[in-house]
C-alpha cells in the first residue's frame, strides 16, 4: 500500500482517503467524548500513520512510512484537540 497515494486501491481495499477519514473521525470523537480522560487505543501500523498525522501533522518530507509504529511501540498524546 502506498500511503502517499490517496487513490491506491490496488489490493481491493477501501481508498486511503476513506480509510483516513474514518480514522480522523474516530480520533475527533474520542477527543470530544473523553476530554481530560485517559484513553488506550491499540492498533496496527496502517492506522498509526494517520493517528500521527492527526496529532503531529503531516510528515515534512512526505514519507508516511516513517510514521508507522514499530512492533510494540507506544505513542502518547495529550488530548488538546
């Protein structure tokens, strides 16, 4: 999957645009619903890319692959959205 190409559907999966929109909507809902609460989200590397984009912004060099979680990596964000 090419995370830099929002139209990549070569494996018959939903478009990256739709995938990303679902992830962003989830995090917006969680930030609104659980403000000032601790939340644990367990996910895979594909979701982690757009989670990092949501909380940290786009990668400066456009390399989305470097945003993938490593095995057992933990990210922590403050709910300031």
